[in-house]
């Protein structure tokens, strides 16, 4: 018996189900009440904010050529490009970014704040009063300032956990509430 025919039927049926799901999701979205004042998409550095509605916000970050995701994040009015690091428990700021944001520390306060792959990480604990990425805003975000040795600030879980859903699809990281 030729097994190619049943396999082809399974693939076709599976494809039909795969095609039907997006249609179902689109129908469900049409049922929800949508704001009549949906904003036009705007570009936020590596992020593109999609039109907002009363019931959801979504920001899409595109994978950079180096394989990582980056976002332009604003802390108290100062924008900084950060590497999205879902494995970092807190936001980690370079000394330069922290100083640009008006955050200062006494060098005598620098102490072990984490354990990295190559040993202890030295810095200062901080709280960021207001942090924003697209439509997502969080207040009193835990952070550490790493005065030396950090090449780029990291957007960690202390901010990301305030977003309802963070998922990666191919070369896109989708943040949504």
C-alpha cells in the first residue's frame, strides 16, 4: 500500500486547521470593541508599536542582525537602547546610561549585586521611578547600576514581568497586554 496518500491527507488537513486558526482569531478580535481613535503605527528604534485599542497594547521588536532583541526604553524622560534579556532578573544599567538618567552613586556603595558566569558582578541597587517601552509603563522598577564592565544596559524581568505576555515568533518578539 502506498503510504504517501495518507501522509498527504494528514498534511493537507493539518494545513487547513492551521489556516482556520488565524481566521478564527481575527473573527474574535472583530467581536471586541475597538477604540475609534487607534493610533497610527510609530517606530521606536528597534520596536514598532502597533495601533492601540482600548483592550490591548502590542509592541513588536525585530531580531537584530546579531540575533538579539533591542528596545529603546525611556527612564524618566531619558531614552536608552537596551538589550532585552529575559534571563536577567532585574534591569541592569551601564554606569553611562545611569548617569544620563540622573542616577548617581557613591563608589563606596559598589558591592556584589549578582553572580555572573565569570564571577561576582559589582554594582549598586537602584529603583527606577518610571520606565516606559512603547505603551508599556512601569513604576518603581528594581534595577542595578553596573558602573564598569557592562557594554549595554539590559532590559530584565523586573520590567518585563509587568507585561502580560512576552513571546518570540521567528524574528519577532511580541510584547502585549
